[in-house]
């Protein structure tokens, strides 16, 4: 699978959808990861960190033109034109509060998975650790498992999305 990681454009948003460690896991499993240039800088990751992990550094459009796009925050109006039919988008969406985005996702045919609706194996809803949100945030380490019925299942676990000696995630 080809996975894109665009740079967040929301004001004061410094998190990134995948850490270099997550990129390495995905690359080792045969996935191609395309990270927008400087996408991880605000979280403490240089483009070289992603390249060393197996990612290709690309401009904005190629990062968005992948089967799966992994972000932190919902797409903003300048990003709407990047939404594509049969594309998977994995990010926080908060659709109840954003009718224009909801309508755009529907009209584009984008299959969106909202972090805030993902239930973990222990029954808890995935949520960002607010203490880490401003300095690092969370990323999702995931594995896509295609099925013969035409569906795909996604196995997920939380991983820190920034270099920080004090970063930890609650269990």
C-alpha cells in the first residue's frame, strides 16, 4: 500500500501523522511511505529521519495522492481538493462540528476513519493524550490486512509521534 503523510497546515499544529519509527515498521512490511517535506520538523523529526526509515520525501500533492493518507488534524478548506475517490483518510475529523468537510468527504468519495471513533481492543475510544498533544502528540502504528470479502481490517497501536525523553503514553 502507498501511504502519504502530508504536513499539517492548521495554525500552531506541530504534530505529524507518523513518526519515523512507524514509517520503518510500515516500510519493513512492504508499504511505500511518502512524507511531505518538513512534515515532521515541528515534532522534532528531520526529513533525513524519515528517509533513513524508508520514506520518500515529496512535495504536498504527491503526499496527498496515495491510497491512504495519515494526518493528525482534519483537512482544512485549502486541502479539500486533495481528497480523492477510493482514498482512505486516517485523522481526527470531528465531523459533527464541520458540515462543509463532511459534505466534501462524501462528494469526493473519500473513505475517512476518524481517530476519535476508533475503539481500542480494551473497549476505550482512542484519544490523544492532551499532555503530549502540544509537544509531541500520538501517532498510530497500524497494519492493513486485506480480506477476501473486499474489506480490509486495520490493526492499530499507539506510539509517540515525537522525540521527547519525557514522553510516555498511558496504558
